[in-house]
């Protein structure tokens, strides 16, 4: 399953939540930011592979996933991101000082999905 000039504390840890119908159970899969199936474009500081920092607006992460939900973990207060899932209308999420995990999508239909533009925005 393949899965911003201002320095920010954005941790691009992507959490994929896979909900399966098998046995009526739900399964959560945490994906590390260093996972090779995540494609990054832009300026990223990789001093810590578990907490890369997006160092420029427009830095992008893209990935494919299967499951019915996907969430993103980041440092609280790390800013705004534009999200586009399955080629749909882009929407904005904002990590406030109290947010560290935001659901990007839930109740997705079964099958493969793509997050084709997780872009950091300057606040």
C-alpha cells in the first residue's frame, strides 16, 4: 500500500486510519514522516527524521492510501495547510496552539485514495 522563508515546527507525521469491514473491526496505521512512499517537494529540514520541518510556504507532501479515513499530526500551532484528496476541491486546515491531530477525511469509500497536495501556507 503506497502510502514552508519562515521556519516552522511542522511535523509532517501522517497518520493513516484504516477502517476495514473484516471482522467488524477498525485498524489504525501510523505512518512515519520518513516513509519512502510519501513524496515531498520543497524545502524541508530533516535534522530529525521523526519531525521534519517545512521551511517554506508551498512545501508539499503527497501520498496514496487505502482506508476510510486519514488524519495528520503536527506540532500544535504549526500553521495552515491546503489539502486535496482524490482530486476534490482543496480545503484548508489550521493547527491552532491546542491542535496536534486533525482529521483530513473520514467516511471515504472503499478502495485506493490519493492525498495529492498537502501544502503548507504561511500564516
